[in-house]
């Protein structure tokens, strides 16, 4: 029987496992049983020894690494992490979970990128584990876990206030009757059965609720509790004289896993048409005609859309995540700019300058548009960019050429390259690629030139040497042999 703590380490069973361990003593010691479980998992693929976690701390890092790679690596191989879905690791996994929450809570606090990754990875891991379990077993564990949170028969929607305000769940995802949550099959039939005409009420229940909604609610509740736990740890840590160095070291290693460049996850560096584009300082020369025109200031109407919907996504993606369309992975600004330094110092100033160049200057009569700009960057409707608000809205991707032609026609003055692309960001990437390619070719030519010179120098060197030998031979005072 799979323990509920395999899905929910914060359950009473999970807490018992932590209590049993007692202290940090021996936390970094090798656990042969863990290694053995990993290596004997029939689904496990192991390319080298470093892929096998040997102790609690390594397992903790593997949990984060799994999530980061899964999100960022197009050819992610889940079989390298098959052990994470093996319930044999439960007691080690629970300890690793607590170590991660404590390390992140102590070092980074609840509004950090590390907390977000921890919370989301926990949600993804539960989903992954549920998918690998037998349907009946998964169903039973979900019921059990939900029961821990929703022990009352009648749950009012306000119970989900925290989940709703943090947007982990939407009100439209819940099935409510007079403000009460409906999850139970019998309850659904009693309340809605007689009202459902021309449809089978059972199919309606399966469609609207079934296992899916229960799983969703359970996962989101565990994610919320994980976040709350990190918050508690952080508050306690503020009163501590000195946090445990093991936790601080683990926190540093988590940060290191999150900041590993894409190359280490299987991407090459930029080059040819093949590799991804690395984010780098903006190159204004590579901007497409529409962006250049908008940056000069929009004078012909459409100021708001031009700055908020067009320039804001374009500049932010061009600076932070130019490869978004090719990668096809949704990210947040902080994934690319963890301290928001580039966003504050390079992206926003450029957008604000363009806004002020509009006629009339955009913020003079519509200062609220600064809030809309933050919203388009994914930081909700707030006047300042704060990590705690990230995710309240979505980071808008740049408008396509088609939309620009339709909504902001005066900006589109296509040149030759425009015929080959469908989005201004692709134009920018293409130009950057051309420039880099030219540089590479240029440096190759230079290298070839240098090589030619070098070989000539060598030849002339030999000649000189010969001459020198001659001169040495002829000059007894030259110091030669
Ligand atoms: S075709 Fe696209 S990239 Fe070119 S100017 Fe028009 S909108 Fe901009």
C-alpha cells in the first residue's frame, strides 16, 4: 500500500517520518538502500553514477533538477528520474522535501523564485506520481488526502480564498451549488440529477468533476500548504541567531541548479540556424522597422496598444527570452531575470522612454498605463514590480505582424527581411543571428588570414633562421654555437 506521504509529505504520516529522523545528524551520509532502490527500478535509465542520488541532500537536488530539466529540455528523458515516481523512496523523499522547504525558507523566503519552483515542482511531482499509480490506488490516496483538508461535508467556496487569491485555482474550475463545493458523486446526483435533462447525469458528473477535479483540488491544496510551510520556516528563521549551515549550503546548491545555463541541459550555444539564441543586451540596430518607429514615439493614435501590447512584450522578450517561440515553453520574467535587474534597468526604461516620446506623452494623461505594463510582464495589476505578484497575470508574448498590420497599421513599414518572418521578434532574432554569423565568418576569415600570415611568418622565420645561422656562423661575436 502506497503511503499518503508519497503524495503529501505534509500529511501526518509525512510528519511522523520527519519526527523519526529527529535531527540533522547524518543527513549527508550515504544511504545504500536509496541507491539500491534507484538502481533496481526496472524503468530507470542510468547513464553515469552522478545520476544516482546517494543521500537525502542529493535526492532533494534531484527533485529540483527533474523539474527544471522537464521544463527546459525539449528532449527531456523522464526515465533518468524514474525513481522519483517509485513509492519505495517515500521515506527518503519526505525528508528531502522538508530539507528543501527549510533551506529555501531560511535563505530565500516565500516570495522568491526558489519558492515558486519548489511549490510548482511539488505539484508536478504529485501529478507525475498519480499518473504512474494504479487508478484505484490513486483514487484512494486522493480521497484520503482531500479528507485531510475538507473534513466537513459542506465546504463553502470561501474555504479556497487563499488558493483563489494566489490564482492557484480559478472559481470557474469549481463546481458550486449555493456557494458550496460539490465533489461527491451522490451529492452531485441529489442536487443536479433532477435538473439535468437529455443527458446522462453520471456522464455529466464524470465530465465536470470525476477524478480530475478532485486531483486538481488536492494538488493545489498541497501546493498551498507547501508555500505556507516555507513562509513559516522563513518567519522562524528571522528570529534564529544562525541558520543550520547544511540548509544554507543546500539552498546555494538549489540556486545553482536554477541558474545553470541552458547548455548544461542539452542545448548548444547559439550558432548556425540550429542552437537557441542566448539572451543578451538589446541591439537596437536589429530591431524591425515597426519597433524602431514605435520607439521614436507613437504620434498617430494607438499609443496605449502600441506601448502596452506591442512594445512591452517585444522589448521584454527580446532582452530576456528571445527564443520563446522556438522553445515553446512558457516562462515567467523571473525565470530569465531572477533579481529583475535587467527588467528594471534595461527593459522598463526603454518602454518608458518610448511612452514619453508619444504625442502626447502617454503617462502625462494616463499614468495608470504603468500598471498595465507591469500586468503584461506578468506581475498583476500593481504599480510596482514585485515577485510576490508574479504570476497574477501572464507575460504577454509579442504580437504577430498580422495583428500589428490590423491594429497598428502606421507602424508597419516592411523591408525585405519582413517578407520572410511572421513576428517582429523573429525579425530581431534573424538579424542578431546574421550579425553573429557575420562576426563568426569575419573572425574565421581573420583567423584564416592570420593562419596564412602565420605560415608565411613560419616560412620567413625559417628563412630568417637560416640567415641567422649563416650570420652566426659568420660572426664569431654573435654568441651562437
Ligand atoms: S512586417 Fe512585421 S516586422 Fe516588418 S515592419 Fe511590419 S510588423 Fe514589423
